[in-house]
C-alpha cells in the first residue's frame, strides 16, 4: 500500500481569498510540483511546505 502526502500552499493571493495573501499561485505550486515529480520510493505520509516537512 502506498501512503500519500499533503502540501501546504500557504496563504495565496487568489479570487478565493479576495486577492489577499503574500504568495502568488506560482510560488505556492512549487511544493506540489516538487512532490509530484519525486522518484518512486520518495517520502510519504507527511505534510510538506517550502522548507520541507511541516511540523504539526
């Protein structure tokens, strides 16, 4: 069984947030792209942000 991971995009300036937020959609997509392109056997079962694993 393969375990999943989640990515925390941060507060993104989009229509949903009324364009309030310090991050652009492009900045926030970087973590999701990094996770999506990891080789098989990469880290799983964690919440990731720009700097790595989100401590929660």
